[in-house]
C-alpha cells in the first residue's frame, strides 16, 4: 500500500462512526469565513469572535459521534433553507414574467395565482381552497 493509501485508510478509520460534513456544517463553515472577511474590513473583534464560534461549531459537527442528533439538526436546516430558496426563486421568476403574467393572491387562502395579461375579466376557482371569485388581468 502506498503512503497516500495508508493516510486514506487511517482517515477512514478515524472518521468511521462520526457525522462528517453535511449541509449545516458547510453553512457554518461558510458563515465563519464570511464573518472573518467582514472583520478584516470593519475591524471589530465581535465579528471575528462570531466567525470563530461558527468555525468551532462546524468542527464539532464534523467530528460528532451522535449522528442521529446531527442528522435531525441537518434535516431541519435543509427543510428551512429549501423553503427560502423556493420563495427567492419564485420571486425572481415573477419579476422575469411580469410582462406576460399578472400575479395576485386568492382572497381567502392567500395562495399566489397568475393569469396571462390581456385576457380580460375571468371567473376563477382557487386550486387550493376552491374559493370562486372574479379577477381582471
């Protein structure tokens, strides 16, 4: 076995049963990096301290043996971020399509609905709550 093969085998043995890098740990690492970069511009020790705390949290998650708890934390983080990513993506899509479609909310359940511009007055049924109402596009 080569030198690098032995190093790889030793690392694999050390990391067996540990959490490893996941989305939340990676986000903490990037957050620490961004705060450290901000500290170079603003020079306050508090920002650097927060960045260091995020680094320590990322390393803690990386080497943690309580994989069930870390997996649950990561699942909650991924779920929260996925909803935010979807809302941001839909916001920019609405801006992009604002000339072709008119967006409005259902008066009862507030779900977002779109109509093609220039189609006139329409009688609509909400796809979520089935509330019927009129809307001009």
